[in-house]
């Protein structure tokens, strides 16, 4: 099964350990903090610092895990019948995006860099004749992209409909 077939079937990127470790090393650090503080709590060492470290580590771990899951998911967009997948690339030129790759059933581009974001990868994959799948994920290792995925999805949706 190719990567695009997996995405069409599951509506998300495949998660590999290599990607997990490279992009989300912070998760491992937070797991380490959480486990070490939990072990000291089990040993009945109820110091304030251990409780705070446990709560902080658990909170940051959950935040990072939720981020990983949200970056993997694709959103489906129904196209107007008069728009074909090969015409999407021409329409995206009006959004002033940096084209990274254009294939017969996949388009990848980079959104502009702004004050709080180092840019966002946007991937569009042909689902079927009337639907496309859209995914946005941060460029590099930035934890905060402040709703850039929703903003890009709305921009593309309004452009294509």
C-alpha cells in the first residue's frame, strides 16, 4: 500500500517511529519528567516540586500528543463539479504560496512565514473526482502555529468554491 493509498483509506498520515522521534522529541522529554516525578510520588516523597513536575510533564505530554494527532489528519473538501484536480494548482497561484511539488494526484506547497509561525506545509491529495484531502502541518519543529491549519483550509475552501 502506497502512502497516498493509506491516506485515502485512513484520512491521516502514516505515523512512523522515525518521524515521531525526529519531530516530537519533546514528547520523550515530557514522558521522562512525568515518569521520574511519578516514581518519586510512589515512593511517598510528596514534595511540592514532584507534584508540580508530574502535572507539568503530563500536561505537556498530552499537549504534544494531541498536536501530533491533529497534524496527521486530513480534511475532506468537496469540489464544485466544474473544478478538476489539475485546475487546482492554477487557482492556488493566486494565494501567493511556494510550490514544493506537483504530481498528478498530489500538490504540496509552503505557506508564508509570519510572526508566530515559520510557515506551514500544505498537502492536497486527490480523493476521488469530486473530493480532495487537505492537510497542514508546521514547517520544522514549531509547537505553536495558532490555527494556521484552519486558516489555510478556509482560504483554500473559499478559493475552490
